């Protein structure tokens, strides 16, 4: 009986060591998976940001080519420096897309995605432009495939036209 008991204890100790080793390996794998997940998330985020900037620029160039070459419309990238910090709360460069046709001024924001805070920044840029040039925009619009629902609600309150992937652009 003692022999069986000793053998049983040895077997149980061996199993416990295997179990502990397996748990250690599993924990190491989990740490490794978490690190890979974080790396992939940041890499995908960086690719998305780069894709967004490139797609914005590409869309802007295409829009400019169509409007200027086919419809005698002037499209320009307006850049100015806000010395008083009106737009961002501190002195900063601002950029807007400006479309002019037969005296009609359209201020436009083309972005790969639009949050509520992005929308309010655009609104402040619009006000900056209108104040600086003493000219009211006839239309104010945002073109973006991804617009946050809160931004859509704010746009409605501010009378900003929204063109997202599910909507048709009015010509």
C-alpha cells in the first residue's frame, strides 16, 4: 500500500509540475498575443490615418479638376494663420476648401471622418473666413464617408450640409 501511495504522490507531483509549466506557457502566450494585438491596432490606425489623408487629397484634386475644367468653377485651398487663436484657442494655421462660381461662395470641409468636435472646428474656421473677408458663405458643407451621429445633429443645428456615403450630393 505504501508503494502505491508513494507512486501516486510522485505521479501527482509530476502532473502538478506539468500543469504549472503549461500555465506558465499559456500566460506567456497571452502576454505575447496582447502585445501583437496592440501592435496591430496601432499599425492599422496609422495606415487608416495615412489612407484618410491620401484619400482626402485625392478626392480634393478630383473635385477641383471636374469643377474647374468642366464648369468654370474656381476651387482653392485656403490657408491662413489665425494669430488671435479664434479657431483653436491659440494661434494656429487654418485650412479650408473654398469653391467660387459666379459670385457664389461655398466653404467646404473634406475629411475621411468627421466627429462632432471636427464639425465645430470647421464652423469656427468658417466664421474666421467670413469675418476676415467680410463675406458670408452661400453654402457650408462637409463631405465625408464617416460622419458621427452627434456631428450630423450639430450640423443640422448649424445649417451645415452633410454629404456622407449614404447620401446623394445635390447638384
